[in-house]
C-alpha cells in the first residue's frame, strides 16, 4: 500500500478514536479496530479486493451510526475523507460500503461489492461469540434494558448472523463463535433454572 494511503489510514484511526471517546456501549473505538482487523484478515483471501477502500470503510463504518450520532448522509465519514483530499469516486465507493454494512438496514441484502461483503462480515463477526455477548449486555445496560431484553437480541439478530456471512473465511470464524453463544445460552438457562 502506498505510503500516503497508510498515513490516511493512521489518521482515520485517530479520527475515530476522538469520535468515540465518550462511548462505552460496544460501538466504540475498540469495536472499530476489531472490525478493521477482521476485515484485513478476511481480505487476505480476496486478492482483487481494494484494501484501501476496505480499511477506510471498516474504520469509518460507525462514524454516522444513527444510534450514536445525529448526522445525515455519512456526514462524519465524508468530512474526514474530504479533509484528506480524496476524489469523489473513492469517497463514494467508501460510503457505498459503509451504507451496506448495517444489519438493520440491509437485513436481506447482500452487499454489491466484495469490499462491502468483507466489511459487513468483519462487523458481524464482532457481534457474535464471547465479544458479541459482552457487547450485547454492555449495550443493553447503557440503554437501561433488562437482561431478558438483551437475551431476546440473540434470537432477533445474533444467532442469525452465522448463516448471513458472505465470505468463506467469515463463515468459518462465525461457525466457532456461534457454537460458543449456543453453549453460553444453555449454561445461562441451566443456572437460571437451578436458582429457582
């Protein structure tokens, strides 16, 4: 990757660190970096994928999340990308990937590009397994949800994600994390029963 591109990616990391500095509900800087790292791992299997687009889209994928910001049309992401003097074609490609990541908005749609598929898988992987469980209850606690409401989220979303992966690498990782969630739910249910 060109030196200038590496600098832009490092700047994007700093930008999102500042953007998420007050957030602790599972949509934070640590989540962003995990998604970025997941995306880089998956992209190794896809030599034709544009790593620069994947890197910036994964780092900025939550920069305008409606749960966190009152922005429209990728305002925060575009502000950063324009500050780096990237041309409109690249900005549009990155925003297109970002717009195809969200589970809520794209539940039954497959992303239109390999870059979109990779970033969507990377984000969804961070919603399942041990990390996904912690994030689910962190989000629930911050939003005053009971643990029962957070448990419903497993059926509504988390347990569905394994079968919604786009890439073979994503599917493989998801399989293992899905099994862990199933074991957790069994143990949780058992302990609850024993305490009655």
